[in-house]
């Protein structure tokens, strides 16, 4: 990973985008590097913001910071009728500024909306339409057919991307952060995205609109790539349970061997989807990541970081170390039962079947069909820390880049789940060889060695990497 990629990862992490806006892959392909150094630009911004740290002169701001030419910026009475959207009740939405497209007369590259609301995401007191400033701007972009916009209240500068027929995404740049030394990467990134050259001069694929479009196209490939990696993670987890079963004298999976192998597969798929849900919820702050107890004791994201550190120190012994699986089982129970700790940690009980401990007792080392008992001491499967690390690595890293779960929408997560269906576990009758990454398995003991059985990545318990005498 080069220095520019690291900077992109840094500023995107600082900005915490909602939904999909830009990806490091698209930025790298377009040779879009953040503006650097930005000391002079920061001084200009500080002068414009004044003591109140608020931009009051929007036109002056875009001229001084983004170098937008007056030849391309229109406002007020010069805004065409196509940029006015009538609402029920007679109200009209219109941008504060609009930037003309450099190539197509009559079209616009970007709309800018100034609002006086302190919170861009708070509902208004208007009884006719209590929409947030973000929702109103989103509606304006949709109705005018201009998918790219900048929403600001003078302290927050939000890049909004709302392509037709897709979910919107946005990144918010906070003025107070950009005025600090640590926030200079944010200022450099905002200037990179909004300067006139990026907006209007470069070839279309490298302009802001092209970057946003390419990022969406790249993200559309994430679902299929993630699906393949989850299949590999599923295979890894089954290998881990297969080994744990051997260590336990085949008491963990033994009851499933005859007629119930599908329950093993369903249980492991459920583990994968639970993890995907948790990683998404943690990135969206739907789980209390700010609570020290949760972050240090339960978080999957933090667990991955800890295991990654352990791998650096104890790489050769990770498959002989245990503890991570117990933490995962505890997290699953916590999300099912809920929690209210003296430290202030509060997690609502979700109940339901998704996290139900009795749905797949073998995950906790309990007998098939057993019901959990209060105060019961569990003899958990000895799934190694190495297995858990490799599973989380496959879920979190994609082509060497950290996957942003907050950028996935419901449909993409659903497609991942659908991609795991249609597979099954089979028992191996002899030594087998799995050819990755296509999940093609050769039964070496079959009468016709040339017969290849295309079965699931999890078939290691069966034809893939068999439980008995496998290779």
C-alpha cells in the first residue's frame, strides 16, 4: 500500500461516510491524490471562518477555497426553472448555487444548498413537511436529475451523491476539524474532490462525477467478491469445527453425521451472517462501540485487531491458542439476551431466532436438541484463535483493503446470503483434494479419479477436505 492509499484510508476513516460515496480503489484508478500540503489553504479557510468558525459568505468561500470561476457558477435569478422543484402546498425547492457542466450547455455538474439549520439530520418543526435538511436536499437532487451536491450550514460541508434508482451516500467535512493540524487530511480531501479542475476540467472519468460513479461500480463488485470470501471463511470455520470435533472425541458433530449434515451447514452460515450483521452494526454505531466494556470485551472489530496483533507476535502458535471463539459465543448470547451493566453498558435484547443459542447447540459444544440451562458451564468447541482470525480477515479485508461495511446496503448483504444458499455438506468416503478458489473437489478414492464433484467450500467435512484421511 503506497502513501496515497494510506492517506485516503485515513481521511475516509476520519470523515465516516454514510452509505457509498468514494472508494480508495476509484480514487487510485483516477490518480486522485489529496491536496498537499494545505497549510496556506488552511490559513485562507481560517480567515474566512473568523472567530465564529462559520462560513457566512458561501460565494466567497467557493471562489477562494475551490477556485470556482464565476463563469460557471449561477445563483439567484440566474438559476433556470429546471432547478426549481415545486412541493405540495406551494413551496419551491431551489439550490443556493449551481455549477454549470463544462461540456454540455444547459446541464449542471453540481448543486449547492445553504441551510441555516444547526443539525443537517434533525427534523424541522414544519407541520406540512418535517423533513431534515438532508432529506430536502436529497429530494432536490432527485427531482432535478443532478446527482451530485454540496449541502452546508457554514460549519458542516456535506458531499451528497444521489444517483437515480440507487440509495444516496454522503460524506460530511466538519469545519472545526479541518482547521486543526490533525484535520489537514480532511481539508486536503475536500479540496481534492471539489476544486474546479476536479469538477470541470479533467477528463470526465476523472472528474468528481466520474469518481462517484466508478466508486459505485467498484462497490457492485464487492458483493460477489465478498460472497466468495465468505465461502472461503465458511470452509475455514468448518475445518476449525472438524478439528475441534476430533479433539472432543467426535462428540460435537457426531450426532449430525447421519441425516443431519444440513444443520451443520445452516449453523455455520448463520455464524457468517451474524458476523456480517455485527460488523455492519458496529460501523454504523448501532452497537455501543463508545462503551469501553463493549469495545474491549465483545466487539468483533476490536477482536480482529487484537488477533492481528497476536498473529504478529505468536504467528506460529495461533492454531494452538484458544479464547476467541468463547468471546464470539458470549457476544451472540449478549445480543440475544441483552445487557445492562453497572458500567453503563446497555444492549437491548433482540431475542428472535437469529441469535437464539438453542438454534444450533453444536456452536456452543452442546448436544443436538439440547436446551440451554441457567448457570450451565459450557465445554466450548476448541476452535482455535487462528481459525477465528482467518475467518474475520476474510470478512474484513478485500484485495488488501479494509472493507467498509457501512457502505453496503441491505440488497448487497442480501445477495451475499443468497450466494451461500444451494450448497451442502457431504461426507467423504475417502481422501479428497480441494482445488481453490473454485471450490472444485476431487475424490481421490473414487473409482473414476477423473470425476470432479463441484460441492460447497464447506465440503471439507465431506468430499472437500474430508474429516477422515483427507489431504
